[in-house]
C-alpha cells in the first residue's frame, strides 16, 4: 500500500501495555507460497472475497508479465497503479526502488494479500493479534517477531490488524508487487518501533494515498 505522511491522530492510552503472547497458529499468518491459505478468513461471513481468494488474485496478476512491465519505475521513490480488485476489494501494483520500505503499519479491519511480481521483498511481522484501540505505546512479547523473504512468485495473505513492514533490501534491483485488501482500506495505522516498544504515530485515511 502506498505510503503517505499526513493525517495525525492520537490514541487514548498513555502508558505501555503488553502485547499478548503469540498463539500457536496465529490468525494473521494465513499463507505463503507453497502453503494453503485458510479458507475461513472472510472479512464477514458470506460477504466479500476471502484472504485465500485475494491471494489467488494477486498471484494471477503477478503472473502477467506485460502488466507488471507496464508499471513506471522511479529510482527515488515507490510508484503505484490502482487495479480493479475482485468482489469490491482494493488492489494495487507497486514498484519498490532498492532500499525502500513501508515502515511498520497495519490495515485496520481489512484482510489482505500480496505477492512479489519481480525481484525480492522481505516482510517483517508480529505473530499475534494486538489490541485494536485504546493504546499508544505497546511493549511487545519476546518471540513475537517473524521475518520471511518473498522472491518472485511468492506471496502471503493475512487477517485483520496484521502489523508488518515490507522492504526491498536489494542494493541494486527494483522489486514489484501486487496487493489486495477487503474491505477497501478505511484507514492505515502507522507505527514506530524502538526495540520491543511499538508506538502509534499516526492514522491515515484513504484521501492520504489516493
């Protein structure tokens, strides 16, 4: 999802609270390349595409070399084109110059999926569902961090309130990826991180990235 740097909002809690310990099969870890997406990851039962269906969509788009090659690439910053996602979802084709990333964020109440269409991306994520509101600084539990490398053709899906950052760690090569979310993103919460402390910095609305 394109980054932006506007809209600021504050959370109500002032002191740190502890994140829950990761579950043995966290709801946010839905799928990656070579494994099955969880069939039950609906935004609402019977409404809209599932996380598995979003993953299938982004994989099909990523496998279209002409579409991937049509994205203008910029050596200085990320570029993006909005796509028509399935079932009313929001979808994007995104280009990543070497060394760029999203910073820590989540997609609030939307489920989602993304696939690397060219190059390699790294996703760092938190393997636990965090409190959704009412906090500003969170102390993370030991062992909560996950990291995965997603080469061309590899992807993953995730559930609501999935906190992660995505990076192109290459020093020389662009990466391109395809992303889809349902429902269309109502907001993005952006965080800073120092060691085990995660801090809510701002909340962005759709007008900040469209």
